[in-house]
């Protein structure tokens, strides 16, 4: 039995999210929430909301025991890139890539 939560089109680059999600992979949910609460990264807040959503899904939809839940899978894939232009000297333009992420989190119960 597993509980999932996913977030699509998060306006943060996947490489920035991966730094945070590597901290909580294979951790119990209580410990994972504590780590995210005190991680000073922009992605920590996004991943914390996603983890709370997955916990709620586990509790309400699958009748899973909160004490035995752990983060079994978590990954961030690249979403579409928003292309913007920054004016530069002598009429030139530089491309700015605003990257997006698709983050998926899976919780399972320890046996």
C-alpha cells in the first residue's frame, strides 16, 4: 500500500529541488518534516507542503498508520521551461530560462 502526492509545474529548477529531496529520502515522516522545517532553501517549503499532502492522502484515503510511514520514493523531473528575454548592450538580447519542476512523493508503511 502506498500514498502519493505530486506537484506539477513548480516554478523552481529541478536541480535546486533535488538538493532538498535527497535529505529526506527513506526517512520516517516525522523526521522528514523536522528536516524540512529547518532547511533554509526555497524548495524546502514546497516539499514540506507536498509531504503534508501525501500524509493526508495516506491517512484519509488509504487508512494507513502515521507512525509507520516513511518516504519511500521522491523525485523531481524537469517540466517545461519558460523563455524570457533580457535586453543587453547594443540592441542584443540574452535568453533567460525559467525552469519548472514536476515533483512526486510516495509514502509507504514499514512492515
